[in-house]
RNA sequence: GCGAUCGUAGCUCAGCUGGUUAGAGCAUCGGUUUGUGGUACCGAGGGUCGGGGGUUCAAGUCCCCUCGAUCGCCCCA
C-alpha cells in the first residue's frame, strides 16, 4: 500500500514550527485583552452566500478560491476564506447587535484554494480583530494601535504601515468611474493583466507590478481629487489620531483592497522580508458589509493577520523543558517515582519520568529533553528515605530527603 | 490558472561528462561503561534515488508525463 499523502497546501508541524504559531496567537491574546477586545468563536463553515455576498462575486477569492461543497442536505456550504463575513453574520444572527459598539477578536484556520508558496497555504491561520457598530475614526485608530503594538510585542521590526482612504460610497464610485475612463483611454498600452482588470476591478490596476502600466498609473486621477468633505474629514481624523497615538504610518494613495466591502480607511502592514507575500496585517473599514448580509446599516472596521507570516518573522520561542526528570531504578522505585511525579505536577512543577532502559538510557533521556535536574531513585536510596538530585548542567549530585520533598509538595 | 528552478536515508547534503553491491555529517539504536547523561571511541539499522513511462548493453544521472516543494505572475493574510 502506498502511504497516504497530506493535502496540498496543508501543514503538519512539530516542535519549534508549531511553537512559533502558538507564540503568535499567545501574544495576540495578551494584547487583545489590553485593548478590551472580547474573544469570539465563529464556525469554520458558513452558508456560501455569507462570503459570496460580502467579499464580492468578481473577486478571485469568491470566483475561484473558495472551498465550497454541497452538504448532505443539499445546502451550499463554504469553508471560511476569512473571518470578517462570518463574524458579521454572527453579529446579526446571534443578537450581538445589543453589544454595539462591539470589539471582538478571534483566530483560527481559513481556507483558500491557491497555489502554495512561502507564507501562503491552502489551510492557513489568521488573527482577526473587528470593531462593529462604530462609525467614529477613533475605532480605526484603536484597531491600528492594536496591530502596531502586536508587532512590537512580537519583536517584529521593519514593517511599514501603508495607509489610504477609499472614501465614502460617492467618493469611491466617482473615483472608480474616473479611473475606468482614464485606463480605457490608455488601454492600448496596458499589460494583459491590467486589460483584464479594467472591466472586473479597475482600482486594482493602480498597484500593478507591470512596468508598462506605470506611466498610465502615474497619470491616473488620485482619490484625493474625489474625496467628499466628509470623507476627507474622516481620513484627517484617522491620521491625526495615529499621530497622537505615536503610530508611524505612510500615505499610500494607490493602496486599494481586493475585497469589495472596504470603505474609507484601508491599510496594510508591509514587510520586505517575505518576498511576494509582504502583507502581514491588512484591513480597513467595511461600512457596507452588514447591509450586504441583509442587516441594518452598521459601520465597522477590522483587520486580519497571517499567523504563518508573523511566525516566520519572530525569534524562535524557547521550547518547554521539564525542571526535573525522575530516574527510577527497580520496581519499588518505579512505584515511588510515580507517586512523586504526580505530586510534582499537581504543584505546578514541570516534571517528567524516564521509564525505559538502564540508568544510562534514562539519564540520557533526561538530558535530551533539556531537564535542569535528574532525580535518581534507587532501592538503596529508598531504604534511607533519600534520592540523588543531579544538576545536569554542572554534573553535581547530592542526596536529598524524600520526606522534605513530600513536605514541600504538601505545603 | 500561467512561467521558472528543484525533488538522493528522519534532517542537511555529496554523487564529475550515464558505467560494477548509492555515500557523508547530524539524528536513531547498540557497545566501550548490566546504577550515572551531556564529551570521546567502536559498531549497526535505515534509501522503490518523489511516482510512472521511455531511450540505452547500462539511468540517481538523458527525454516525456505526473505529484510535490521553492521563486515569480495572478491574488491575498
């Protein structure tokens, strides 16, 4: 029989690689509490319409990357390609509206049928933070501050916050029309990719990587020419708030977002350390999303971060090591060790037991798992009510009283 | 979905222009040391050379297909 293979684009991780992901989630959980974001859990699967209606039918995510299937009841189900839509669905269907403005955070798997690359997987993991039901620019600032602090606590440097506004719906529509007109007139000089983008999503031409597009992009109308007074004020309040909070940012007038639901603030924390997958945290304001799900008009902001991408940028976390490994020799000693081991662990001492092979094997085991001490229990020692405590770093060894250990554990 | 590079032991890799039983280091296991690890020495196990087909007297090495990884495009966290 040929061995079974993993599904393409999935990961099975052991040791440091797994610890890295856990370290990112742990840091996020710490910071999110400081900012008063409550933990939520949302389903991995949703009705396909939840994503199709919000993310945008024409986006790549919906049109060719979703894991969708019909369940046994004939319903179209989709594995979440992101968190925002599902959280908004829960906001509506679970009565979370009563908590608005609601600050929530979550993390877990997301699924996209893409070509795997470094920092890009078919099952990947995201951190997600959302503020639902807040129209104020302070919400945008708070969310950006959360992301900024998370990166700092992870010890990640060298990221840049790229910030833009996509304006309100009037702004965005007017700008989009002007861009469409501009690019249509220069369609002859555009790259093949951009010609295709012209009808589907003209905004995307702005961040084209094709050199032949650049002159046309440079002469394209900018969002600032179309910003309504209200939209300009809003963006001004966000940038002023960032400055007040001491968060470094850069204006990126051509930054657009692929997903249809974004309005006003759009941002990405970028790095040049991950090749083509340079976006490490990204998000923005999505005031129209909840209406697209059939709910009332509800302003909201949020972001998602790629856990794998962050995990690749942090220093390796310290592996857990037991403080002590018990090394029993003989049947009575095994029994005593089992009792001692349970006591140590109940007291919160990271302890392990080497139960295979001769003393050499057992000590070698204690050393291999990185223990600070080995506690050697033999019948001789047991008869004297003692054990040998060996400091594995220095090699020093001395007798300790089992009664004293028992007393310490009892206290 | 498109283009490029790559795929040899658990891991990192060596195998020159195709030529006898495919190697090393690390890891694992055993021994020197049947109650003393981490250092040292000796030894062992472990490979359908990603898979399939083809060319050839002969293929890890050349050709085709396929699967996977990496890099770029697309897209995105």
